[in-house]
C-alpha cells in the first residue's frame, strides 16, 4: 500500500475538504457578525476564529465521514473489483436512493453488471472463434490431404495404370466437390449472419414450393432407396416468406432426412396447425432414420456438428446444413422445433406465417 493510500485510509479527503470549506465559511460569517455588532478586541476575535474554525471542522468532518465512509468504501470496492475483472452480486447491498452518492453507487453496480456481461459475451465469442477455426481447419484438411494423396499417386506413375487412374481421378473430383460445397455453405452462413443476404418476403403457395423441392430430390431419393412422401393438404394455403430460402430449408431438411435414414425408409413432408397461434402453421419434415440422442438435440444446429460423422462425410455432408436452416428460420422471425428418438427417426418442424385465413 502506498503512502498516499495509507493517508487516505486514515483521513477521508472528501470529508476533510467539506469540513475545511464549511469551517472557513462558518468562521468568516460568525466572526464578521461578532465584529460588527459586538465590542471585542482583535486578539479576542482571532482566538474566537481559531476555536470556531477547529470546532466546526471537527464537527463537520465527523458528521460527513460518518455519512459517507461506508458508502465510499463500498463504491471503492466495486470499482477496484471491476479493474481486476472480479464481479460479485451487489444487488443485496444496494442502498435506497436518498442522495447523489447512493445514485452513483447504483449506477456503478449497473455498470459492473454490464461490464461482466460484456466480458462474458466476448469470452464466448473468442471461444467460439477458436472452436470454429479448429473445426474449419479440420474440415478443409481432410479433403485437401485426400486430393494431395491421389494427385501424388497419379504423378508417381498411377496415371498410366488403367486399373486405378480413372478411379483416383473420380475420388479427387469428389473431394474437390466437397471443398466447393463447404465453401458455398460457409459463404451462405456468413451472408446470413452479417445480414448481407436479405429475405425477400412475399406471399406464396406452400404446396407449390414443396412439390418443386421434392421433384428435384426424387432421383436422389430413389438412388438412396428412400421414399419421399408429401402429406396431402389444401393447395390454396399461402405463407409469407422468401421463396428461395424456404426451398433451401426444405432441401437441407429432406437431404438430411435421407442422409441419416435407413434403406427402405421414407421422408415425409406435411403441415399441421400451430396450437400457440392461429396465424401460423407448422411445416414438418419427418424421417425414419437413425434418430438423434437426447443429449445431442441442442447441438445439431451447431456448425460442423454431425450425429454420425462417418456417414455424413461419406455422403458429402459439410455439417452446415442445419446451421443454415436455423439462420434462415431466425431471419424470418420463425422457430425451429426438433423431436427425435434414437433408431426411430426425427421430425424437424418450422413455424410459418399464414398470408390468408384458409385453415388446414
């Protein structure tokens, strides 16, 4: 502890300044009054002034120090803890607002809470950044090393071997495509997060959008031995949304349902009423796949999270499909709901806002 801090601990500078200023003012006023109305010598006047100054100083210092000492100590503790990045719960110690110092303490406590929350937010962002860099490095490294291995093998003579050259070239191309898909998905998430990709909200017939997406994925479904079903519903139902982004949601959810499905299984698309609001409906994509463990339900929309890593990579997954779905749904002001049971399948539902009063 420095000499200045020790001195401040013994004497309160605020109380001392207040006492001295008050004592000087009281002394001047009182002695001037006595000098005007009373017959008193200069020597007596000086002694009176000294006694009055000392007495009033002590009284004012004692009173102000008693009023402010504990509160200033409390305020000093909060500020010191803030500088040391130590934060506590001061709500129970908050005084009732009776003067400016109490108000200052309350505002300092609020500032401490704000700084604590901001530091926590920045720490989360930093951890997220580190985790993201680690994930993206791993995702890029795998196909790049595969491409490097195939190309080196071909350059070392395998290009002249008709038994393997075409096979290696196809595998190289598959990994190149994987890098392209990964880059495109990363760019899309980046545009969604920064707000660069704006949603062009318009009225649209939901059934037409669903059928467009299903038609484009039917061949892939047949190839995977997965049936894509569309539950019948009123073709006149209209919703508000960005047509391309709604199609992207459906494409990602249906592809996800096929990717983690079982041979001979199916993916079903349909709508139901949203019980919490008549102005909305639920669009669901249900599959008969491997399902998701209860502990993983809150993580499936994280970037690069995979329920079955090997299966996802084998089928060209980037691990970003559900993350994109989540961002688009939130950009529409809607909700994504997930229900799943291991080995029985999963149901992904999103709320959509109706654009007309037609009921299901």
